[in-house]
């Protein structure tokens, strides 16, 4: 009797489970066309004050690392470190004794050649010699003068002079050292005026026109220093999309090589700003979702400047468009949407 009751209970349980499974398979699937609930902002032009800050490096107006042009031993050294020297000041001399001897020899030969040429010229005037003999004497004289010029040029290379008025750096050699063209004697820098080099993203190209003023800030929190943009690189760097800019420092006390913050001039303009979170990045473009006639439409946009929470839209969005700012990931093209609330752009500005 117990066996029959157990078998009956098992049959009832199996029937109930099968019925429940069939009921679940025949349930109505969720409606994929149900509208998504989103929040939007209404695109409208806003007055923006754009502030751009980049890193810069102070550089000397002119800077040269001085090297000898030829090899030799230093016989004279005048290198007052850290002091200003004028252009043309002799800073060092190399041993030129052999060159001076060659020059003296050529001068003696030149004197004799000049006398010979003078005698031949007088004889030629009375037909005492033929023209060919006179030409030989004249050619020998000119050759000796050319040789003297070559030796003199070698002697000039043994003298290292200041190429411009500037401040001498620390010297790297001593008197009596043997140096060659690969040895640096030291540096000379012209620090009045100073320049600042900095890189600016190409989207801010309109901020860096020649003649515009920028502000410089140092790590020492010194008063802001003004610099005038004097030149820009004609081409942006293909790797970084940055444009190199050079500005001339007006006043202030800076050191070449120092780090500064460069503040570009602020620009006020009317621009359409939207939250940066509603931008859908793509491999080739950027998209946003706009609600039109109760449905979601994906539009390609071009962006401009941005801050912590907002981004400028330069094309793709018109004034009055309802831009989806929440639920972006759940909306599909041409899907019906239901607007839950209209938010203000200012709520997303985190600056």
C-alpha cells in the first residue's frame, strides 16, 4: 500500500513540473518597442570664457656651445665664468707656431716673387722678355699670395672668439689641454631678451596669433610676467597635433631652462555647450542622440573646446534640439523615447 501511494505522489509532481515548464515557454516576451525613458537638455548658445593653460620652457635669445674648429693645445685661455663678454672677445687660442712659421716662409717667397714680377714687367715693356715668361712670374706671385691666405685662415681657426655679446657658462677645459672639434669649451648665452617656447593643441590655433600677449606663471609664485607671441611653427606635429609657439618675454627675472605656465588670452563667445557624458565616441566620428517627433535620432557632431563637464559643439546640433543626456546606452536608432525631465546645462558644469 505504501509503495502505491509513493508512486502516485511522484506522478503528480512530474505532471505539475511539466505544466509549469510549458506555461513559462508560452509567456509573452517583453515589448522591444517600448519607449526608453530619458532626460534631455535643450541646446542653446551660451556665453563662454575659455581659459587655456599650457606648459612652457624659458630659453635664451641665443645660445651656443663653443668648439674649436681644429685640433691643438690651448696656449691662451680667458674664460671668466658667469660674466658678460662682448662680441669678438678672444676666449682661447690654440698653438699656432707651425702655422706662423709656414706663413713667414710664404711671406719671404712672396717678397722675392714680387721683385721678380716687377723686373719682368719692366723688361716686357721694352720687349726684353716674351709674354710667356712674364706670365710665369705673375702666376708664381699669385700662387704664393693664395697660399698665404690659406695659412692665415688656418691661423684664424686657432682663435676662439665670442660670437655675440652674452654670458659665459662654466668652462669645460683647462689651459694646456689638447682639444679637437669634438671638445666643448663651454657655452655662451644671450639672456636679454629671453624667449619662451611652448606647444598648443591645434584646436586653439586662433589663440596664438602673432602679436598677442600671454601671461607666464612660475613655480615660485612670482608676479605674472607678460610675453608677446613672435612666431609659430607653420605645421602642427603629426604625432601630437600640437603647434610650437615662441614668445618674447617682456621684463621679469627668469632663468633659461626654467619651467613656466603659459596662460593664453581668454576668449568670450556664444557656443552650444552640452554635457560631455552624452557624447558617443566612434572609431571615425562622434555621435549624439537627439529626440525628434518622439523618436531617437543619432547625429554626427564635431566638438571644440571642453572643460571638466561640458563640451562645445561646432556642428551637428542646432539651437532648440533636445539632446539625450541620461539613458544614452539603452537607446536605439528610431526607437520611441519618453522624456522624463528637461535638465539645465549648468547642472553638468563641474568647473
